[in-house]
C-alpha cells in the first residue's frame, strides 16, 4: 500500500451513510473492485476551514506502517494503531459520533486497510462485511479503534487502551456495552486484565455479561463516582494539533491531559467485578479446569439474575 499512488485528498470530508452504502457493492466488499473515489468525494461535504487535525496524510502514513509491521498478525495492529489514530485525529466525542467521518476514512482514504484487516470467509464468499465500512462505533474499522482508545485511556495515558485493544473480545464484546461509557467501569475492566484475574476471551465475555447484567441493580456511577473530564484541557489538546507534528511510531503518544480516573472508584469496582466474575459461568471452564486463584470480594447489596 503506497500513499503516493492513492491520490489522496488533503483533508477529511463528511461522507453520508446513504452515499457510502450505495457504493458498498459485493465487488467492493470482496476487494475485486475499488470504491468509486470521485463519486464518493463528490457526495461528501467539506469539513470546513482546513486544519491540521483533519489532514489525511498523517493518518494514511500510520495505516501504511501498521500494515507493514503487522502483516503476519492483523489483529495485533489494533493495539498499535488505536492510540496513534486517537492522538492524530484530535476530535471531541461529539465529533467522533458523526459516522460521516469514519465513512470517509473507510471508503475514500483507506478501503484497502479495511479489507486487509477484516476480509474473511463468510457465507457470501471471502469478503469484508459492510459494517466494517459503514457501521456502528464498535464495528466500523476506524471508529472502533478511536473509541477504544478514548474509553479505555486513563487521562493522557494510553497504556490501558493498548491492553484493552490487545484482546479482541474486549473490542468485540465489551466495547459495545453502554456501561463502558463510565470511565471507572472501563478502567476496572482493564485492571482485571492487568492483574491476570481475567485472561482468555471466554473470561472477557463472561465478565462483560456479568457487569452488564448487574448494572440493572447496581448503579456504577453512584458506587464509583467519576470526575468530569477537564474540557479546557481537552480543547487545548485539540488546538495543539496545529503544532504537534506526527506521533511516534515506537513510543506511545500522550492523550488529552483531561484528568485521570479516580483511583478509589476504580478500586471499588475492581472488588465488585472480581466477585461478579468469580460467580459468573465461563464457557468451557468445567472442561479445562479452573486454575484461577480464589478471589476475595465484597458481598453485593443485591443478587443479580441473567436477562
């Protein structure tokens, strides 16, 4: 994948869902035909005044590097690319909720990356699914990485997000849960990974189900209050994009210094989640033998039952 040969636009534009979906033919999803770039760009809306944070070239460079580095292990590219995508595309959550940004990246800037990362055998043949190009934030190729970096970072520290993105079940299952919007909940999930209490994909799925189910009786933002992120710090980080330059390819960049997750709240949820997980059914645990250590946990105020 050569940036020079792709005739890229200078800036990201806004590509509506209806326009993008119209051109998601079977041939495009299978990779036998490229998306019609000229038609897609004509159907896109300009972002507004040019700005460094909307520049296409730095993003395309990161994508090319990810392919070169991880061609033998495509899933491993997620943990490398997510924090660098987030630190390069400096936007607010409100802006990130606009699917037109992600449609443009997937259909115009890097459709080849979508195929490289997500093309696989389906009932319709070898292809990528449409939701990797135009889809919800936890499915779309670039949205899922940006949101994972946003939700799992701890202030300006992307290390927790790297760990989260290194587990595909976190991206595929936990990322879609509404409770992950609560920063202490997201941080507590990663803390359990850090502590080795949750290890396998089955563990992650069981934990996610237990957390989501218990949210019906346990109000996490009351048990573990969060502090509002520093909006001024976030805006400073966004404005700083004009002079920030490209992110390092070997060292983690810094995210917005908008405040760390309160440690007391994370500790409280780690205790509760460890107890939930200890009681959760993990598929295959009986067959393989449960070698996890016994965990001490606090008693929950109310029992929970499956949906």
